[in-house]
């Protein structure tokens, strides 16, 4: 099956659709552009399908390149048989391809190679082909001190090494054994002696075992991190009954090579050779392969989780163009203050010291009140780091004392703000501003428009990932960049206010062209039309085609330039104008009239029904923002730290991170609480994202608090049971699936007292996927 056919089968679409998408990608088109403006060509493939297609295309092309390299290598060795060539051509994964290549792959001089050079391969073939031969007697024929074979024992050892290597390089056998152990094997972990205290955060894995095929990504990455930090030892057991599993594996090897115990002279020697091949070579290889398979699958899922959370965060509701004050809280170092106007332009900064040790509470309120009144501030964004609740109380007091200011306070995640503050980009943007004050600016701006501000920060520093430092960094970066690109283009960009950081994610625009756009804008003033973009250095026709539909010109000479209608499709709109006799300004926003227009009347060879339908929808609400309406969470007064929490409290919070085992919620106590997947709803939940996403404002119930371990158990169930310190676990909450016990040693359960709802939720997170 060729690449196009295979991808089409995997996506469940026609080959023609895939071929069109591949052609467009090869021509330099981006996924957002293809998904939005080339629906006729691809048959309406959406951005998710196109991203999958893009990833699979790269993988399969790499596979094809490797296939040709392997064929060339074996052909040069003169060992390429028609059967082998057919097997290599049929290999559909890199693993299988490498298995087939293994016997022919140039390698270091092995014991088997040395034995072959000593002329011992005929001995190996003879004993394997005719077990009725007496090994010791047959081996005497090959004794040759000059070749390094001093006696029969040395000859037999050399022959054994040859057969062991042959057994270990049989592609079909390796594939069978690998799948068997993947389905039946158990990964067990134990604590390294003496690391119990230093590795306390891994204590749930100090005596742990679970079928390797069922270990969820977050647990797998935790196990590997524990091993990498020398806290855990990981051992792959080949089955529940290890002795039986080992015997089954050796039996499969024996059957593959026609070895059987029939009492013949060479049968025992051959059985021992199988045993050593399994223990020394094959098992070692499979152990590495399967742990790598588990890691790769876990990394892929973790990256996917991160990408989904990042998308939710980037597409969080913007507060919009309102004058905003940003507060970056601090105790001894003071609270950094920055006011930005409706476009994000910095107006004024200050540092106040309302908290210990200075305690300048009244002076701080006076400073804030003066700045808010002077600049007509509408929103106050408070960073959620150290001293955030104390600063929240300060603003609350300000609102009570000065109700005439009519301000709204909002707690904002400051994840990544310090990264931005110290970045080269921030230094260029605010060369004369202290690093500490830049964070306050970022906090204010990310409330106004999370997308426009967060694109300035390396995605993995935004804080919505799961074990992001443990996964393949290049794959993570590529995936997250794709998410940012999709989000930026889904929303669209005002070319007259956008930063270089935002513009560079627009379809077709590079860092250099984005810089050129901003420099042109600074020299010549605001762009009045999309056509004017063609005057920007290095922004040619191809780039214009890719980018124009995603760039907005507000209040320009052509109202369509503020919409997602692509300039190439303006003739369609002009035909509608001619036919209806209405001015463009009469058409835009006239939903009732536009819905009466028959889209089929305006299709032609270039623009099909999907494009014309999109145009009419866009004219109804030009430049519509796909992001939700802005809402804020109100943290409970008097609940500022984890010690203030009591089981049974009902609180409001913001979802900060969604994982496969639940959601983390900021409830304003400097420590996110966990709503385990079993507590997200009264109904069964398979995927937490069915219920919540990052940025959602939710109401939760505190079900358990573990102050020493800094763990907070929350629930979104209507009648969730709560656990008070020292009480027994509610038996109705115990629905976790038991893991497979470790061989010969019962698994050590977590302490039964005290437990409770939160402990049970955490146990589920460790034991369930």
C-alpha cells in the first residue's frame, strides 16, 4: 500500500482528498490555510485531520527513506533475496523494518562473527540440522589452534554463539515474542535502598506492579522519572507466572527453528542454546524495546494532553480592549504595578509595599486609587503567585473604600510571566523597564488577550503540561507550535496592533516577514488595506496568499479586510453585491438577508459550495471571535491558604490543568486542588475533557485536605462525601481497579488509616488510566 492509500485508510477518507492535501503541503501551504481556504480541494478535511495527516506523512516518508537505505545496504552485500526484499517492502513500521535488517546491519565484531571467521558456522548448521549427531564428536572436526579453537568445547561455544545470534535476529520470532510479552508482561518497581526519604514523592511506586500494556501515560512517566532520579528500580516480568512464561518463550524459539527434545545426542545442547539465546540476547532486547515502547506511547499521550490544555488556555475568553492594571504580587520585594491602555500600551508603573515587613497598606491603596482614577482603569489583574491572596485582599479593601472607581478584580495565572520578563523579547519591548515590572505588564495584557500575550512565552513554560520535561523535547515543541499556529489563525490577527510574536504564527509568515510588517507599520502608519501588505519587504504573492485571510485591517478602506473572507474570494462578494443591489455595508451583519441568499448561485469552477457558504456566514458576523465570553471566578474571602480549607466547603475556582486522571483547580490557596476523574460528574466520565477544560470557572466542594503533603481533594459531584482528618475512608468511594500483584510477593497497599476520599482519588490516579 502506498503512502497516500495508507493515510486515506487510517483517516477514513478518499485517496483523492489525501493526495490534494499532500500536494498543498508540499507546495508550502500551511494546515490552517488548507483547512480554511482549500475545502474544495481536500473535500473538507478539518485542521485535526490535516495535522494527523501531516504527522503520518512525515513518519511514512521517513519509513520509506529508511526502507530504501536498508534495501541498498543488503543489495550491496549481495544478500538480498526476492523473499527478503518482499518482506522489507511489506514492513509497515520502523520496528519491523529494523528487525528485518538486524542480521545484515553492520555491527561491531561479535562473538558470533569471530566464530564464523574461525570456520565454525558449518558446525552450527550441522548440529541444528541433524540433532542425531554427537556434539562433542562433531566438534572435534573443527579444532584448530591456529584459528583460536583449541578444543571441542571452544568449537561448541563458537557454534552456540552463531546460533544464539541467528535466533535473536529472526524478525518474525522477535515480533511474536515482543507482542506476547507486551500483552502478558508486568512492569514492577521497587525503591532503591536508602532512597526512601530523598525519593518520598515516588512512595506510591516503592512496591508497585502493573501490566505494562495497561500503564497510563502519567504513571509511566512517573516511573521513568523515578528511575532516572535513581529512586526506583524497574523490572519487566514476562508474565504473572514467570517460570511458565519463560518456558513458553523458549518453546516458541525452539519450534521456530525445529528444535525438539526427542532424546537425540544434540537435543540437550540445542535446548541449552535456546535457553541462553532467550536469557542473554532476546529477552534483553525485548526488555529495552518494550520499555521504550511504553515511554514513547506515554510521551505521545502526554504531549497530546499538553497540546489540548494549551489550546484551551490560548483560546480562553479575552477581557477585551479595556484599560487594565496588572499586579505582580510579592511580600518583601513589594507588589509590582503596571497600567496598560486598551491596546496594551504601557502607561505607568509603580511598586507598592502593603505587606510585611513594610505594611504600607493605606499608602498602597492610595497609590492604586490614584492610578486607577487617572487612567480610568476598568480591570485589575492579580497574579496568582506568592502573596496573591494578600494582594487580592488589598484590592478588595480598595474596592470597598472607593466604590466610585467601578473596577473588577480578576486572579490571573502568572505561569511563564517570569520567563517572559527575563526574555530577549521583553528586553526589546521594554529596554528601560526593570525586569520585575515587566511581569506586571504581562499579567495585565494576558487578561486583555491571553492569546496575544502567551505567544510571547515558550509554550512549555506556560504550566499546563504533564511531565513536560520528561518527554521528547523536539516532538513537544513541534506539537505545541502547531497548536499555537492553529489558535492564532482561528482567531485572526489585527495587523495594525499585533506584535512580531503574534504575527509569526500567522499562516505563511516567518519571523523575518513579521518583523518587516511591524517595521513598515512603524514607518508608514497603520495599514489601510490588505493590498498594502504587498509593499512589505519579502512579503510576496505566495506569502500573501497564505496569510491574507488571517490578517485583519480594522476600519480600513474595504470592510471585507476586517473579515475572514480571503481577498481571492472578493469577486464572489462583488457578484452578490451586483445581483442584490446592496452596498457591502448593507450586506455585512444583515443575517436575515444573507440567509436568504442561495449559495449555489455563486459557485463556479474555483469556488465551490463550502467556500461560498463560509463567505455568507462570515458576512453575517465578520471577524467573529471563536473564543467564549469573558467570565471571572470569585475566590472565597478568608480562604487564603491551605490551612484555611475545611472539608465540605463550597468554593469557586479556575481549572488550570486537565490530565487523563482529572483536573487541577486553582481555588486561591497557592496550591491547586485535584478533582479526580471519578469526582468530575455524577455520571461516568471517560475523558475529563468531556466535562472541563483549562480556563473554565467551576464550583467545587472540598472533600479532603492533606496539609503535610500539600494535597487538596475536590469534587464536582452534587452529593460528594467528605473526609475529616483521622476518619475512615468512605467504603462507597472504593471503586479503584486492583493492579496485578508482583510475582512471589504481594503488593504493598497504601496505608489504610487515615485515608479518605482524596487519598482514594490519588490512589486511583496511580492505579487507573
